[in-house]
C-alpha cells in the first residue's frame, strides 16, 4: 500500500458495523494505512453509512478519513443507472 496516498475501503453494513474481517484488516495493516486518506463506502438495506467513517477513524487513528458513500444494495440490482450517477457524483465531489 506504500505506493498509494488514497485508499477506498468498502464493505456491506453488517448489523450497523463493518464486518469483523475488516477490523482484522485494519489491525493487520495499521502501519500501511497510517498517513493515508481512507475513503469508506458501503452497501446497506436501510442503515446508510452506519457510522463507517467514525468507526474507520477509530480503527485507523493515524489516517485521514474522507467523506464516504452508502448505496442501498437493492438499488445495485434494480436501479444501476441511479447508482452509477451517485457514485460518479461522489467521486467527482472528492476531486477524482
């Protein structure tokens, strides 16, 4: 990860939180994530981003956490054009 300045980190919301395997990833890669800009995104079925940004900040205190995006999983299947638009607008808003 040393060659990257910004890392997008995504997962589905599980019971209002990151899946536990993600916390293992954060712990095992703490040094590699330090000093990076982390950008959270998620799929969900009603809980939105569910505090992924705050939880990511707590799990990776030496990183900067940017604005995240939450997309309803059902929309990914049934309204793909709307999802593409939301993702494009989000990415553009981040300056990419």
